[in-house]
C-alpha cells in the first residue's frame, strides 16, 4: 500500500510541475511527452537469446533473421540464412530447446552470455556450451551470428548430415521356425528418364501394360519436381525371384511368369529394376488373414502414435499378427547427427542413437497345415480352425478365399484393388473371426448341457415322430423337420443320424431357464479369451429366447444361434478335458502347462457319453461323419448343415456345411480338433462336402 501511495504522489507532483511550467508560458509539453514515451532497451539480453531459440523451435526463420545483427546480415543473405537454418534444424528434428545462462558479462554496450544449450533431436538430446555475443543496435540487442551459433564446431563450409541406421522389424515364425513374415526384398521397377531417349511415350505405354498400371500414374511420377535425367523414378514394386528359384528344376508357373516379366520389363528403354527392402509374406494367400500386413504410416497414424518413435517412412501393422504384436515386432531406427566437411568427410559426431531391432515372435500356427487346408478350400467361401484341445495351441486359422498380403505392402493398382474389393466371394472378409449359424454341429453342446444338469438322460427315448414334428397346435403351421430319424429315439442314435426333432424336444425338456443359465458358462455373449479378437457367440438377438419355437430350433443349432468357429472348438475341448474348456494360445512358449478358460462346464459323465457317441458318428455305418473314417485313427466328430433362409418356406436360401472332428483319446502331442465351416454347400452334398475334404486333409 505504501508503494502505491508513493507512486500516486509522484504522479501528482509530475502533473503539478507540468502545470506550473505551462502557466509560465514555457512550451515544453511536447518535448517532455516525447521523452516520457521513448522506450529504452526493450528486453534483457537473456530474454532476447531465449526468444531466438524459441523462434528456432517454432520454425519462424524469417523472424530469426530479423533478430541477428546488421553486421551478420551483411555476411549472409536472408534467403541463404533461412535455407541454412531450416535445413539443419528441421533435418535433425530439433525441438524442446532449453537455454541456461551461466554467466553474463557486459563489454561496453554489448553483452557476452556464457550458456548451456540443450535440444532434442532425432538422435537424442544434444547439449553444448557456447558464448553468445549480443550487440546493441538502436533500441534493442541483436545476436552476432555465424554458423557456430547452430553448433560450436560448425563452420560456414561444413554440412550437417543425419544418418539413419534402419532397424529390422521382428520376424514372425510358425511353430516349426518357418517364416510367416520377415523383412526381405522385392524388385522395384522404375525409369531412369535420361535413358528413355526418344521412346518415352512408347516406353510408358509398355510399362503400364506389363505392370497393370495407368499411364497417367507413371507420367505423374516422372514429372515430380525432384526428378532429373539421372534419377531413378520407382513406379511399382513386384515380387522378386532369386537366381536359385529361377534356375530350379521344378520351377512353378508363377515363378516362370515373374522371370519372363523381368525380361520383358528390362527390354523397355529406360527401365531399371533394383532391389528394395520390403516386408515379405512367403505363404501369401494361405496365411494372409493370420499374418495381416504392414503399410507405411499415414498422417493419422503419426498423430495417434505421437512420441512412439514413428516417422515418415516408418511401417506399422495394419491387421492380423502384424498389428496384434506391433509393439514387440517394430524396431526403432538409430540415427547419427554428424558435421561433415565440404567434401563429405566426417568431422564431428554431434549425437548418436543406436538402433533397436524388433523382437522375433514364434506363434503356435503350423504353416504346412495352414497351407494344406487353404489349398483344399481355396475356391470355397470357408473358414477352418485347428486347435490342440489338450494344451490350447491354435495350429491353423484359415479363411478362404483370401488375398496376397504382399500386395498391400508393394502397393496395389486400382485394378488390383477393385478385383479384391468387388469380388462377390469377399476375399478380404476374415471368416474365422465371424459368427455363423452352427446347425447340427451344436447338438453335442445341447446334449452335454442336458446331461450335466440332469434334465436329459442318455437312455431315455424322446419318441419317434417321423421326419416332421410340432409340439402342439400353438405352433400353427410350423414344424421341425429332419432328414434322418433316430432309430430308437435316444441320444446316441440321435447324434449318429443327426435327428433335428430329438434335439428340438431335448431343448424344450432342458428348458429355457437352464439354457439361459448354462450358455453363458460356456462363454456365450462374452469375448473369447484369445489374442485375436473374435466376434462373440450368441444364442439370441436379446438376452432370452423370444418364443418356444426359437428355443426348440436352438437345440439343433438353428433359431438365432450364432457361434464363432474357434469358440466352438474350445467348447469341444471340454470333451477331452474332463469338462474343462482350454484357454486358446497363439504364442508358442516353452511352458505347455494347460490353462483353462472355463472350468467344469460339463460333468465327467456327460463328457464320456458325448465322446463315445461322437466316435460312433464316424464309426457307425450310418453315421453322418462316416466319410471321414480313417483306418488306424480313432476320431470323433459331428456334422452340421445350417439352413440360411428368409422363412421356413424359402426355397432360395443357402446352406452352411460344418464338420468338427477331434481325437478323443490321443496324447497331448498328437491331439487335435479341426472345425470347418463352408458356405453354399446346398446341392453340393451339404456337410458331406466338408467331410470329404477333411478326410483328404487328415490323410495328407
């Protein structure tokens, strides 16, 4: 308060003095006003220096030029100054500047500031000690600038070079150390403009035809500002064929085509083919939906993953294993910031950050099995899952048709993208992650629920009603139909012959309340405990069965029942694990101790009965899985043909064919459960179509 009073008193005294001078007729007010408004030095030297580096951080290089002394400006033009500073600071990605003034010395009207300067760079933190000179010019101080303001060791003829040590992305191996994804090489096809001569138009046309790319795209690449006569202008990357592959005695047609393509490309004037580093997927379509693919980061990726080491040109996982294990697979590039002489000789290393290669991972997938299944179903719309039900290792995840993951890395033409995106079979759709109507493959689950809860007895006959049945007149015209009637109306024969009517009756006998209690115990309406996210299995569009008919239909896998194939395999794993559902694994570890996801979902008595019955589905002469019987191999299984139609009377609907087959008594090493779903099997044998193909796979 005292300070305020003194300040006010001083102001009053100043006003009175002006009034007295004016009364005396002395015209001094304009002069006094000018003296009163004239500023002195606007900022302290330390503040000016910190503002200088703040302008560097904000990349305001024009402002930077205005902050250096007139003498310095006389030695370097504004354009050269901006170019020099911009190239260096942006090149090293300088930021987060910190300037600490350790000592300040005034010499005449100028200042010398001893400082410690720190900044972040692409190669880590850079720090140096430097004495800066600020000279007084008019009403302010300006920085005496030379190249050593940037770095103390830098001269006007030196350059700053950033060297990148590219990190290796981790390799993805299958259980047998076969490569599923790795950093490899491809052929980069492009033009050297100066070698095209007078044949440019013809050369562009030929290259466009051979690479299935538009001439406009090639012309646009050739007209880029950076292109000179000696530049190599990449147009498209294609699959590489090694010399060993090209000279192999059993060379396949695809390899022959690539060898011929290379010869035709090199015959075009100006075309050059060089090797380029690229992610490679050796199993192509067979494993694409598992491996996924990487692509160069987008602006959105960089924004989403700020401060995670990604830069322009980095690749990032976009789907499958590549995105699932991105944090482990991706490496971090190393960098060096160097001062080099005019002739390119290294003079000083300013900062260095070593590269960190990505981690290799090994998954439980068996690539050979994956490929066999894919080849068997390549022309179908299908999905297959193979799991070891004893330890949870997932051996295969197949979705057909598929796509070549390498195309997404090398870059697709519009024609290639359209061919994939507009294909009516939807090769981009990952079917093993989806949910499907399980049909009769769900019947063992219904039976196990009934036996476990005591609402169903294996030896109890539920009656014989022919090939169609309804509970009573309350169902109106709706009837449950079946292709085969259980000979004795009991569980085993119902499973062997796949009698829909038996399981419709069984569902009603078990009851809605029991189903609603037991299905969630099996993982329905819950995310499957697996690294790859699968769609959740469901038994209704709500949280209950809407009608009695829906409950009956659900008993044999119809109604609104939808199940994910891996989840179904996991439920079946309870039949070989004393009623416990195994937790599926994707990463191969030395520790193979089984881990259960859901425990005691079925009773041991129920498990034994179901296993014995499902063995007969294959062994019995009239079993629906008889076609998969293989001498010397004990198998259990269940077929399923799910009807997909708009109404009961719809004759234009399609059918899904299912077959689940597993080894009921095998050791952990030899145990497996194979689940396959194939679309559009109507008039192709139904589930029998899948049974026949499954046998071929097992025999291989």
